[in-house]
C-alpha cells in the first residue's frame, strides 16, 4: 500500500482526476484525520498547503518513506528545507496562476505607464492637464527576472504589444516569447536596458535582498518596476528612498514585507502610499474566479507526472533554500 497525504481541498474535477490516477497506480489518499499511526510509514507523497503543519522536523520524521512534497502555492519559500532529508523532492505549483498574474502585471504597466491615476486626479480637481508623457509600449524593453511560468505568460502578452522581451533564468537557454535570455550573471545589463522590470523570481537564500539601492540605480530614471513574486527580493527601505528621490521612477507591488494582521490590516514600515509614483494591491494578482480550478488541476498534473515517472515541473533546488530560515 502507498499513500498520498493531503489536507488540500482541491476542485471537484481535480479531485476526481487525482483519485482515478492514484487508484490506477495502486495509491490511496488520506487526510491527516484519516491517517492511522500504522499508515504513516506508507506515505510517499505529501500535498502541502501553505501554513499546514506537516513540514516540521518531528512530523517529517513520522513519514520515513516520503519522496515527494507538492505544494499548492507556486512558491516554496515557506518550507524549511533544513528539516527535509536529501532524498525528498519538493515541487512548487509553478505556472498554476501564471495567466491571471500576467494580466495583473499589465494592469500595473498600463496604469503606471499611461499615468491613468494622475490624469484622473487632474480631471477630478477640474484641471484639464493635456500632457503627452504616457509610455508607448511598442518597442519598449521589458526585463523579466524569472522566466518561469509567470515570466513566460507576461512575455507572451508583451509580444502582443510589440515589446522587446529580455529574460533571466538559471540556464540562459532561449525560451519562447523572449527576444533575449541570459542568467543572473548579467542582471545589471538587463536592468540598465529595460524600460519596465518585472520581478517574478522565487524567493530564496540567493534572491532575498537582490534588488537593493545599487541595483535600483542601474535602472532607468523613468523605469517601471513591478513585483508579483515576494517583497523580500527587494530591499524595502532602498525602494522607498529611490521612489521618493526619483519621482519619474514608478513601482507597482502585489506583495508586501509585512504580513497582514488577523483583522486584515497592514502595517507598513515606510509610507509608500503617500508617494504618487507607487501603487499596490493586496496579493491578489492570481485571484480570479477560475484560480482554484486551474491551480488544483496544475497540482494534479504534476502528481500524475510523478506516478508515470515523467519529468516534474517546479522542482526546487535544495541548495537555494538552505540557510534561508536561519
């Protein structure tokens, strides 16, 4: 007997696909409440929801034959890799939310690039400010830091605006929808040439604090910086000071350095919303009515790949996360 342990509430269609595939390959599925003490040694796959308690050293020790941890979220920065034995593969649900997030990215770009808020404010106060400083996207360069599922979806949309797409990934190997691809070794070149910079990298020990005041200075004076990955990739104080001192520089963020409180209030260390060149959204870029269905089926797709001994998507590199939670 082989067991999949899951407390994730998947969509109805994804649940059916998962159960059919597991039955075909001789697996059974259990929730934490259903799992008996004797069955723990048979758990091979753990479907992990962010915030769920199974990924502690003690809990992992109860699952001696665990081989795969598949998360519902795209990011795996919430996982402490120090407590996982070397032989366990961890996969993020990469690309599961890519298309709605890409649309959200272009919402930021169009609002900031076309200065829609500024124009609306002028009209609201009775001033007909007929300025001609909106960004024409055709021919502009968008630098995409992290050319995974989200990065590729954004690049695809960017090509419909006839933009030039510059990407950074771990290999530098050419990817569809990108005009140029390179590695982190050449990040300064990508930053200096881009009219728009998108951060869609995973947060890890290697990317935390990647964009600091020196990297911000590499960007164009009127660059638009978008972050839909994790806030900690960018140094908060450095970004605030850069925005304050460079009013033509603009930023759109869907991610935050501080977690919201139980009452959903958000405490900021710096008054970003007092700046006219900053807009933010409460981590909703991937939240559309269809999100749960898409993410559920993307997760099941990867589990099926595992069952069929096919290459997995979203495999996290353990070395990128060691020391991250110290």
